[in-house]
């Protein structure tokens, strides 16, 4: 069923002119990108470039915020006071990453309230890795080692993203994620070198998180709908499959050093490519988790909705205090 075009002739003419303007802007803008220019918030940019960045940066911000939940589940159960303090510090870092990224997205004209509303309604997506459960302490180490490790591989090229505010935010994010990765690997190292039960716990966690970690890089290049254009605009610098291969090549030797086994019977070193061949990824699982939230999706959104509701008075108090301080400054 098709709807009738209810626009006036003037509105249609305006829309046609906008298409023409966008085409001219597109060519000029692409020339700047090809020249290696950094695009800033007030620069002219095609609507699609702006929309792509809003989608990607807000999704990235949502992932940082949701990513606190599986780790927060272990704050009260961390094995030592030192582990508890380190985990709390990491969760605080993730909250800060979300703040940087929401702020970067706001420079593109989308309000934070609207982005958060999309997350709470289920309209907006976030990384599927956070919809997997964390039933053991080893999972906290594996998340740091694999999940943050995959994030680093994905995000370091974003420090050279064509959009300046996003690129600058990623510099600090990547520095902190690098620390998180080392902290996670240290937890797994202690377990792998501990008792037989501890090593088995580390292996079980690796078995559960290996394939979802590979899925973090997104669908294969042939099935990715945004990758080609994003690379042309230099929003991203490398394809999904290229980044995934980098992660595998870096991580397999780390697992071997710990005496852990990557759960991929088809994994083998390819001398000709100087890289690892790996088995097929279950993309049906990937798309299913995106569609229905997987094991923990409903719990994650429920927790975020509860936090938003419980924090109303905090936000109101902060806004009232800011208004009071602003009034004092105007008087002064």
C-alpha cells in the first residue's frame, strides 16, 4: 500500500533543490576527505554522513553504558578487595567513555535525551557481546582480554576518523581500553596458572566468549551494508574481516602462552599468508542476538530502564544546581 504525497509544490521544489545541493556538497565534501582533511562539527557535510556518524557513535556510546552491567554483576563477588577496587575503576572508565561518545554525537545535532530514549525503547542497538551472561569470575578476565582486546583493534583506527570530535574522543578511550585489556589478561593468567579447577574455569570462559568476540567486528565484508561507504568517507579505515583477522593473529599466541585452547578445530597457521586460518562463524547466532537480544538482552534493557527511572531525582538535582550556579554568575 502506498501513501499519497501530501507535500505542496513549494515543498517538492525545495526538496528537489536540496537533492541538487546535496549532490554538489557530496563532491566537494568527498574531495576534502580524499585530501585527508578533518571534518569539524560546523563544517558542511552530506546528510548521510551526519546520520551515519550519529548511528555509529550513539551505538558505540550505548555499548559502553550497557557494557557496565555484566561487570557490575561481579563487584560484590570479586575475590579480593584489590580486585573489587580495580573492577569498580574499570566500570567508572566505561561510564566516562559513554559520556565522551554521547558528547561527540551531540555535536552532530542529536540530543543525548533522544539517543538514550532510543536505547530504552529498544530502537537503538548496541554491541551484541554484552547480551551474553557472565556466570564465573573468569568471565571478567575474559571480557578484558577478548572483548576489550577486540574493541582496541576496532577502535584504534577510529583515532584517525575523518570526523574530528569522534577521533579526539577515541584517543583517550583507546588508552583506557588498553589498560583494561592488560588487566583482563592478568586475571586470566592467574587462573590459567592456578589450580586445575581455576584453569578449567578460564578455559570454559574462553570457550563461551571466543566466537561472540569475533562477531564484535560485524558481519563479513560481503554482508556489511555500511562498510564500503564508511571506508570511502574514512569514518573507518579497515574492513570488518581485516580487523577480525588482526585480532585473531594477535590473540591466538596469547592463548597458547597461557596453555589455553582456542575453541576452533579449524584454526591453523597459514605459512603462505603469515596469518591464521579459522573456522566459519555462526552468523545465524549473530543476527538472532541482534533481533531478539539473546540470553540477557531483555535483562540489560530492563536494568537500564530502572536506572533511568531511579535516577530522575539525581538529574533534576544536578540541573537545578547548574541553573542556580548560572544565575549566580549572571548576577556577578
